[in-house]
C-alpha cells in the first residue's frame, strides 16, 4: 500500500514538473508565433490599439530572445509574452491565434515552412 502511494505521489510530481517547465522547442515555437507578421494579426481582426500593444510585445520578446541568444543561454520568456498576449487579444482572437500557431508548427514539422 505504501509503495503504491509513493508511486502515485512520484508520478504526480513528475507530471507537475513537466507542465511547469516548457521544453526549449515549446519556447521557440511560442516565440515564433508571437513574432508573427502583420498579416496574421490583421487576419485576426486586431484593432489599432491591439496592434500597437502586439508590436510592443513583439519588440520586448525579440529583445529578450536576442539577449539570451547572445549570452548563450536558453530563452525561457516566451510563456510570459504569451500570457501578456492573452490579455491584449479577445478570447476569440486568442483561440484563433493558438490554432494558427499549432497549425503553423505542424506545417514546419512536416517540412512546409510557411508563416
């Protein structure tokens, strides 16, 4: 009984750590999606204020990405910018962006590189 309890506790801890620490590939993927070109944002129907905020968010994300790259460290801040993006977009826009991001990453994985 005790062994079963420890096994369950250990697996729950490992699962929680997996969710809390995104992989490098996931960070790169989100960074790429955040850095989408203006056409993607226009297709999502962003208003002028939202576009201004997205451009500012992109500039900050790119700066941190480039700083980490120059320092030879992993870029781990994309999740922060995704959270900020979620506050800028409407729930519908965020859902569409997430779907676009997933589809874009699937295309890249299958060899179809398109933004």
